[in-house]
């Protein structure tokens, strides 16, 4: 058995990094410095055992008090039932956290990440067209399908007891973080000073890059075998700090915030309509994601 108290399992591009960062400010919480803990997601890592998890992700745990909460975050876990099974195998009493965001805004955020980091070649309009009309495309799988929350949640509930799932809405956290984090910390006795949450910068905020050639070099390095050899030589805590500096050096704040136009937004509302209704029924959460949609439900279910 291995004690994992909270596992932030997704949804990708819905504020998982922010939540992990905020919980990490609590006096009795420890989390990993890496943006993602891939130990349970990556079978090769998992097979190395919990000693690898401790040494690679929780190397600062020895400096923590005896009674502390361990928080793990991997935003793509929600797409992998195998990952949930591995986590439960190690820690049967873990509490999984899922954050849901308006799927249209999530799609735009995912697109911008790929556009900036991986130099995705197409416009958002073309990406949406491909995503809706080609179910086997990258655009459908990564941009669109990740936002069909009802389908992923159906799979998760076959593996996880619903009592072990905590749901958040991204919009609720963003608009009233004190209230929602306060309730959560009170329920689980997390020792966090809520005044620390004031004016906390958004992690993974929208960014542009200064130099395209630099970004291409970073991508090549990520995909090369050299990276794995370097990681074997450099201790994990140094590797994490250096790689963050190397990548962030090339990012700048965009001059204007990206906004989706109404035609594209309405197209996606039509595509997500039934999925959102199913999601609300399954979770009991009330969203405003279809607020401007005038259509009656029977028409949308055809």
C-alpha cells in the first residue's frame, strides 16, 4: 500500500495545474514540482515501483511533517481507466479530483497550446472543421473529444466508486476560489491560509513564443533519446528546475487575448449540446455552458 490522498486526474486544460499549485501552498500538503506526475500513466515508470515515485517526484517529502497529504496530478488520467486502476491498486482510499471546463473554452485552450508549443499549422476555424467532420483526426481526438465529458465519466465510474470522486467546475474556482477551496480544505482538514490565494497568478496562462527556431529546438529535444540519457545523469530536482527555465525563457505574454467568434462558438455548441446535457444529469452540476442556446432539447437529441 502507498498513501496517496488526492489525485487530480483531469480534465486537461481545465485548471488542474492551478489547483495543484494552490493545494501545494497548504502547510500539510506535498505535491511534485513537475507539472505532471506520469508514474501511474506510464507503465514503464509504474513497473519501477514506488521507490522511483518517491525519488523522482517526491524527493522533498523527507522535509515534511509526519502527517501530511500527498497530492498527485496528471491531467490526462481521465482518458485512461488503466491509470485509475493502478492508482487504486497502490492506494485504495485515494480521492480523485476532476475539474470540468466549458468544453468550447477547453477546446480553444487546447488549440492554443498546440499552436504555440507544437507549432500547429492550421487556423482555429480549420481545426474545428476537421475536428467535427473527421472522427479519426488528431483535431477530433485532442481538441474535440476530450470535451465530451459524459463519455469519459461513464468509463471512470465503471472503475471508481463515485464517493471517491470530487467534482469542480473551472468557472466556479476561477470566480470564487476562496469559497470552493475553503469548503474543500475544511472537509478534508487541509491546513491552508486562504489569504495566500489572493491574486495568485494563473499557471499555464496563454503565452506566445519569441523565437520559432527556439521552439522547434525544444520540441526536438523533447522527442530525442538524449533527453532520457540526461535525466539519468542529472538528479530529478535539478532537471525539473533547469527544464522549466529553458522552456519559459522563450515565452511572452500575448498582446491580445484570443477569442473565438460567434459562428464557431455556435457550431461547437451544436456539436456538444447533448454531451453537456448528459454530463449535467450524471453529475448534478449546473453549468451555463449552453446559456445562449435557444434550441429546445427534443430537437437537439435527433
